[in-house]
């Protein structure tokens, strides 16, 4: 992966961490993360797929993957 992609993934993880810190007991919706990160949903989903494959986030998708929630995996 090039530096630009890595920087984008790191920024997405930081945005998710900030959301989880603000609302620790509430799941983070894909829509909220998309808005906070300033990413179109299609880009967000591609990046989250990479992060999920790396074991850094967990995705819970509903109805064909259109909506859902995401969380950081802290091991």
C-alpha cells in the first residue's frame, strides 16, 4: 500500500476512535463515520473492508450491507 492509502486508513481509524470516545456506549453507524470522516459511503466501505481484514475494526452490516455499525477491535 502506498503512503496516501495508509494515511487515509489512519485518519479513518482516528475518526472512529474520536466517535467512540464521545459516545462510548453507542455503536458507531456507517453514516456517522462517513460524515465525520468526510468520505463517500463507497470509499468508506472499501477502507473499512481493508481494516476489517487486518483485524482492526469489526463491521456489523444490515440488509445487504447498506447500513450497519463499526467498532474498533482492541486486543
